C-alpha cells in the first residue's frame, strides 16, 4: 500500500511534536507499506532521514499551504506529487491542510476553538481579536470539512463535537488518543553529556520551578502570569517558558526574575527540562488534548492546571486544579503544592496510575496505520462488488 503522510502544514506546537513522534514510530511498525512523507521545514529540521529504510521517501515542502501568498504554488506542488505517487490513501497528521487531494484523505484534527465556541477563552480576547477569531474559526471549518473524507480526533467528546459543527457522519471520524513521545523512554536524554540536554541556570535555595512547554497560543493563557507575579512575594517560584522572543516581549514588559524563557526547543530537549523542574504548570483555557499532561506523568512531576472539564477528563485525580482566570487562586494552589510534600508524592503516584490508561506513542502510530488500512480495504471491497 502507498501512503502519503502529509506534514507540510505543521510548524509549531503539539501537532509538530506528534508528527515527529509518529514518523519515528513508523520505523518500528512491521508493515510492507511504502511511505511518502511530505515534510515541512520544521519537521525536517528535527528528523534524521538517514535512519529510515528504503520504504520511506521524503519530499521537502518549503512553504506552508496555510499562507495565501504561497498556497496556489504549494497546492500545485502537492497535486503534482500525488499524481506521480498514485497513493492508496493520504494521511495528514493534523489539519486543516488547505489541500483537497483526489485520493482518500484522512486528516487529524485538534483545533479547540472550532469545537468549543462557547469557551471562556473567547471572552478573554478583546473585541477586535474576538471577531477575528470567530471569522478564522469559520474559515477553518470550511477547509476542515472540504479537505478530507475522514478524520481522526483525540477524544470521544471531540468526535461528537466535530460531527456536530461540521455536520459529518460519526462513522467517518475515528478516535485515537494522544500520548507522550517515545523519546521520554530514552534515558540518554537525561544525561547532561547528551547534546540534546537543555541546561537551565543553577537552582537557587528553596527555588520551586514550574514548567510550561508551549507555543504562545491565545488559549494557553500565558498572560495570566503577569497577574500572578505580584502575588508571589515571599514565594521563590520560577516559571520556565519556551516561547519565542517576540511573544515574550509582547506578553511581558521587562526581563522578570521569576521567569526563565529559554525559547522554542526541540522535542528531544523536553525530558531534560522536566528533569530540572519541580512541577508542570498549564493555565490553559481551551484544549482538545495536551500531551503536556502525560509527559509530566511520565517524568514524575505533579501537575498544576485549569479546573476545566477537558483537563479533568485527561488528568482525573492526578492534578491540582485552579481557576485559570483567578490569579489569587492560582497562587494559593502553587503555595499549597510547594508546602505539602505529601501532596506532591500523591499526585505523582496518581499520575503514574493514570498514565496506564493512555495510548503509547507506538500504539498510537499503529492505530493510525490500522485506520488507513481499514479505509483502503473498505474502498477495495466496494470496487469489487
């Protein structure tokens, strides 16, 4: 079977990390399929193509089809490649792809703004940004509905919501849960001599580090940190961020002694950051699924996060929850976690148990391929009738 795996539209965030993890896991799946990988520059940068067998064929797509300026040219390139390859199916790890192929096209989906139009996240935007976001959501909805024939989403709740907002039959939506990448099983990445080890400054006495690995998406609610900082007098907390310099300057007025921003990082550097911090912090307002939750569980770090249903569905009793719009409540929960060592141990243990309920990176990859096979076999069956 010929499978095109399309990552041409992935440049930042969790979708990029899932793509890299999936491509690595394909190395360990026992299949006879031929894989034709459309790489964005961001994916290519983190991928060693030399470790792949001749089952894999790589094509670099130098611009994202998301850009209106380059879309026509890139879509034309994708169409030409599809015609040359003649795939049985195309799997775009996350959409929208802004490309409607002729072959069967299954597309991953994880845009929470579209699924949860009643979210408080909209209210946190100013009027102009709110209008722009709502227009963007309708724009995304159009391409999501017209780009693909089938979809993959990470939760049952997400499946129901996607079916409703796009008016798509649930039979055409598959659920495959998210997970942490298999790189978190590589103990070498926790060795300070490893080239992917990301060093943080020397820790101060009684310093408690909260790790927030995320791009600066509006729904991640990073701006709430500005309201938290003045309330932290006497509490030696450091927020470890991974946002780009421009985002940092937009969010924060000055270099702040309670924030260490190391900038965007490679996926392989994530384990070392968890190792050097004390807890995972995520004040998000909106998610389909965040891999930060199982990553923290895997790395045996307690979780501090938003008291919203999407977080509770994922973490259960393995997190300490706060109101993400109430800075004082957040500070109270941070203080509670710092002062109660037994609570830290309890949350870590519960996280270890919760982790058993998630997919592994390997099982997730296998399910992706199983779905592709299922769709192709179903189409072949129709043609033979």
